[in-house]
C-alpha cells in the first residue's frame, strides 16, 4: 500500500508540476510515514491490532522476550508482573482452561473478549441444562446436546477453542460416546460426579453414584491409557460425606491419569487439604477459578492473605492453571463486557499489589507474581500438562487425614452416602 501512495505522489508531481501538487504530495508522504513507519501511530488510530486476529492464534509481529518469562524474583514487584502480562496479552499467549458455553451462537462473545484480554486459547467444558437455566426441574440433562455445540465450536475455531465434553454417569453408553468424541477431536473429559449440590428434594444433583463406582472405572481406564486429561469437580470437605475418600480411591487406582480438580480443589480455605492432595498425587492439578457467582468472595479470600497464596504458587509452581469458570448463555447481560470484567479480575489479582474490579466494591490486595510464576499459571503449565504421558507413576505416600479437615468414614469401594446421613 505504501508503494501505491508513493507512485501516486510521483505521478502527481509529474502531471501538474505546480506548487499545489508538490504540497499535496508532501502531505501524502507525511501521512504514509506516520501510518506505516511510526511505531504506535497505527494502534492509536485504528485501535489494538490484536483485535483483527479473531479466528486464529495468529498474532501481531512477535515481541516475546524470553528473559521476561524466565525472570525469577524473590520479591513481588508489580512492575515486573505487569510487564510480563502486557507481553503475554500482546502475543495472545494466555490459555484459559475452564469456561462453559450454551451454544455455538455465543462463541463470538468469547472470541471478542479473548482478543481484548490476550487469550489465545480457551477450554470449553461440557455442561448440563440445569447449570444453564438454574432450574432444578431441568436436572442433569441435555449433556449430549451441549457436547455437540462444543464440538461445533472447536471445529469452527480449532486454534482458539478446545472441547472437553461431559458425560452422564448413569448413561450406559457414556464410554462409547466419549470415545467417539475423542476421535472427532475432543481434548479432555469433564466430570461433575464429585459435585455436592443438593436439590430441594434432598438429593444430589450430580452425584448419583460414587466416583469410584464400577460403572465409572472403564472411563477412567480409557483416559489413563490414552493420556486424555480429566477435569473433575470435587467437593472434598467433610460436609459431603465420603466424597474425599471416593476421589482418593480414583486417584490411587489410576495414578497415571491426568486430572484437573478446579477451584483450588475447593480447598482455598483449608489449604492444608489442598497441599495434602498435591503432595500425594503427582498427576493432580488445579485451577484458580471460582465461578462468576463465587468470584467476589474468592478474590476477597485471597486479598485477606496474599502471602498464603503466593506461598502455594511458590511451593507448587507447575500445578496451577488459569480460568474463571463462567457460564455463557444467551442472556443479554452476559455480553463481551461481562466476560471481560470477570476474567480480567483474575488477571488483576495475579499481577497487582492492589486493585479494584466491578466484581466487588472493595479495593483488594493481589499477588503481583514474578514473571516466571505468572507465565506458569497463564499458559506454560497447561502446555506441559497436555504433553505429559505418565507411565508407572508411584503413589509414594498415604493421605495424612490430620491435614484433611475431616475424618475418614471407612467406606467400601463404590459406596455412597445420601445427604440425609451427613
């Protein structure tokens, strides 16, 4: 385009040989110079250039400085953290490992927010109709329908989205269905069988059978043998009787299975329990999401004791991943700005010493993580996790129940307890 302008300039001077023509030509030269050669001018005039890379991982000319990513600091410096974050955003390096979506129709909402936030890839987790509508009568249904939507999105935008379909534990064809989805390109498996939501009828919505029920074991075996990662929501505290033991039984029986138990393994308060899980099971990971309903309280919890969470990241640098656990539906309030505000709050928490967010009226304290730890959470840990092919993993220790904030029940394999007995 610059050559076209210059050619026109020369033609103009040659044709008119007038002072007006020369002045006009000089003006065009100045415009060409500013647009094509002066750094930053294009961005100021046309907006962020990364917004034009909406359907792939293609980025503007690389400005990746590996010395920033590898910078190890024993102090928590906001300036260093922000410099690293800006680089990751500019190059769309961030990987969001935990979000939900109702249908293909909402994919552009995520894409626009991803481009604003520098998210190159997002993992979309399967979901039931109940979570989309919040109506108990809808129940844990239409999982297959949502899986189809995830697969359509992943096929349409293969460089931007990964599909993690869910299964119904009571579906006798769940293994064959999931195998077919893996053959079609699904990345991982999403399970809710450890979720402790209790309905008005005093029944578990997501936990119809035990996590270690014999009906579930072939599914775990397939994932372990084929290095297919599993994201399993687990409420492992004492109020959900037997849940912790069920989860431990699965991790012990399938030690090579790659597992993400999100939301700090629902142990951001009882961090000794979180540490016990990570100390015991080498292939167990977690993410920093709280979900949009619980995010305000979760971020306040971190704000009350940032040193505790910095120490967790420091002690387990490869075990935390980035996500927000949003449920994007056709609700008009859940637009690009809503998504951006929700996810941006986590970026602020990770990189700032103090920050404000529309999610809460308070000024919160953040972690201001060193660049190397920030890079781990935002993308490196997930990349390494996907590449893992564990074989022969040894569980070298037994669970220390004194750190679990509960006593074991002594349950038998496959045994469950109803909410009435809690």
